[in-house]
């Protein structure tokens, strides 16, 4: 905001004769001005009813924009037609941040003649048949005057334009989720290697409020848990990272392909097996090698399932039993399981939705999948990540191997053993993993150097669209660097 514009704001807010304090948000005047703001922007801005807009602003309108300069009524209407309403196929949309609204009444000799309204709003791009895409955010100050019984907008300040942001309050996040059509958000913040915030916003099923210990299907966030279970066995000297797996398991589909003898735990945890993500992606539904193991990266759930069968064959225990023994029980992860438990899970599970908020059926695994469909809470997964960050599970050599770049996946992005690795520069890295299925979008980040972390669980197909603002809010410039790497 320029110095001149700042002076104008101060004049409007503090130099009007007999200006009173902000009024209660339940008062008739506040509610009336909230309604006027809503109608003005919905009809005049979002729906481009220029005739309505013209009669709703004062003939002597003064509009100050920190990027667009000063506009009188004529120029204001011309620019609205051109910039806001000029392309109906890709239309800017404005939505107010409701909890930001404040109203200050204006009196003259004890008689109400107007009011100042301040607040913040966000802007979206709307295309036919698509979700509104979040763009920028700005502050506004409007002076409303009442003439002949009608409210008119006479002075407007539009300033502090920039990227959409969160202030971290529950109201701000609830509004953010509402704006982005996210039914449920599980959020966990790690600072100084400790859990400092555990929150669940929204509902279990679109109706019932979700509690902090609500259960989420976290899709591929299952893989880091499997990886740490196996790496714990390695740390205990019971398993070998580089021992060929054919000694314990060979899939019948590839038994005649000599390349199966090259498969190791290291190659599976870093996604260098040569397998597709899932065998059902092949026309014959059979497992095949698509390249020589160990020569490049290709994400594969099949690899993790292959490793599970080898581990279970050697130890004569299910992965669920091993994870409970080595990870869940030591860390107090009492609400985490690979297998669905109807009695325990049914009343707390968060339902997944598609983009149109149509619910999906709940996934109820009766057997373990090492790569997918783990059921957990935000708090449990937070305990897990804190243990990873503070290395309470692995020997030092295996911990260092886990954080070491095993294979590159794109510029400044790699896979270690079970986690993706972002190279943030200056010797700093971020460990990460995501999960995406029908009605599931989840992601986690750990910053080993600063001992920070972030967990984001959502229950909708396009939940990923809120990752950026949350990363910027909670991880700051490191979050921005991750976004830069990911969006190159």
C-alpha cells in the first residue's frame, strides 16, 4: 500500500466527525451492510449486472486502487465492463472473507447518515464446468451513504493485493475450506520436533462434525509407514537392504524373467523396480518389468506389495503384526491399522467425496496392502513423523540412508528410502510423501534441519488445491521453495 493511500485510509477511519467504534456483528446495521456488500458484489461483480452496479454507486464515486489508480464513476464502470465482464468464459469472481467484516457507523448531530465497512476478500477465476480457481486476496474499505432510503457506495479503497493467504485462525481456515469446497481437513503442525497443533475441520460425512481423532484413509501415505517398518527390521539386523528378494519371494508372473533376481529392498523403497504402479494397468493384469531394475525411477505400489510378501514369508507374520510390534505400539499409534475394523472404525471414519461432493464407498480392507489404504488419525500420523524426524526408530547409518538421494525424479527432487526428497538449496532438504485415491488427497512434509513438519489430510478428489496456501502459511519460504520445485 502506498503512503498516500495509507493516509487516505487513516482519514476515512479516524477523521470523520463523530465516528463511533465498530458495532456488534449481530446488530441490524452490521447485518444490513453485510447484505448490501453481498448483493453489490454478487450482482454487480460476479453476475455483471452493470445496470444494477450503476444505480448502486454514488454519482461522485471515488475509487482508489493500489494497482489501478484513481477511478471516478465513469472509469469504474468502464473498467468493470472491460476487465471483469469482458470474457464470460473465464470470469473473475469475488468472495468476501466473512469473519473479516467490520462496520463503523457515521453520525451527524446524532443522526445516522452512513457507515464505513472494512474487510478482506478473495478472487477466483470461474470457467464453465470447472471448479472456481483461487487467485488473489485484497483488503477493502467502503463508505456507504444512505440517500432517499437507499444505500449507495460513495468511496472505495481497494489495497494490499497479493496471493491468497491464511491467518491461521479457525474461522479463517473454515472459510478457506468453504471457499474451496473441501468437506474435511486434518491438519497437524510440527515445530522444534514436537506436535504443536492437531486440528480436524469439517465433517465426517457432510453432516456430523469431525472430531480431532477422526479416522482418515490416507492412501499412499501408507508407504512411508511400511518403509519405516522394514527399515526398523534392517536397523535391528533382521533384514538386509541389498539382499535379493527372490530368496524369500518370487511373483509367479515374473518367475521366468531373470530380472527378478535383481530386486532388493533398496530398489523397492526408492521406486526403481521397473514395475508399473499396479499390474491391473496392463491388459492381461499380469506383473511385468517395464525396464531394467535399478536404472531409473518409476513409482510403483506393486513394489511395496512385493516387499510385503517377502517380509511376511521370512518372519511368518503379517505386515500388520510387524508394524504393530515395531511402530504402532512403541509410538502409541493406537488408531492406526492396515485392516478395516468395523466396530472400531465405522463411527469415526471420514467419508471421501468427488469434485461434485458425491460420496464414495468406504474402503474396507480385509487384508493388508503395503502401499495403500492405511487408516489413521492426524495425531497418530503426527507421532509417526515426529519419530521419523527425531530418529527414535532407526540406527544412525540406516537413518542417513533413508535421507540420502537414491534416484532423481525431476530437477531438485529425488526419492530416498520411503520418502521423496526436495533439495531446497543451502544444504537444506524436505522429506515428503503424498497420497491420492478416490476421495483422498493427503500429503506430509518434514524439514530435518529446522525440525518443522506439516500434515495435510483432505477427503475430496481435488483437495490438493489447498496445499499451496497451507505450505506458505506454515512452512514460509521453505514452503514456497517446495511449490516452486513442484510447479516447474
